[in-house]
C-alpha cells in the first residue's frame, strides 16, 4: 500500500491534492498509482473540490490514464469520466469541466 503523500498540514486541500498529483506522476509503483488515482476519484465526487481539481488539471490525468497498460487505472479513469459525463448531460451532481473538444462531441 502506498504511503500518504508528505504534505505540510498547513497547506490545505489544494496542497494535499497537488501532492497526490505529483505522487501519481512521479511514482513507479503501480499499487501507489492505483491508490492515488482512487483517492483523486473520491475527491472528484465532492463539488467543493472542483476548483482545485481544475487548477491541477486532474481530468487530463484521468484522460491520460486511459492509455495505461494497468487495467485498474483504466477502470478508475473510465468510472470517473462516465460519472462526470452523466452529470454533465443530466445536470445533476456537478461535474468537472471536460475539455471543449470532448464536450462538443458528447453533445452532438
């Protein structure tokens, strides 16, 4: 199991999320990547985190994960992307903004 990111407790939620993104990008451990992506997915379900996730371009991280060889990472990415797409289409529960090219395609 991956260790919690080393974050100063005074940096707040943005700092914690940044540490997760950095850990995902820098770690070689597939287990750590799975845990971090799952944690980021959990944060993405709370609309109060959207501004931070947008700022950190977490949606791009999920899109990039679709091309991973690790099936678990792909499944996590698909689950979050589908949740956000459903929220965007139905207008409920909030969603992270999809890149404009995907939004245009989804609405056609």
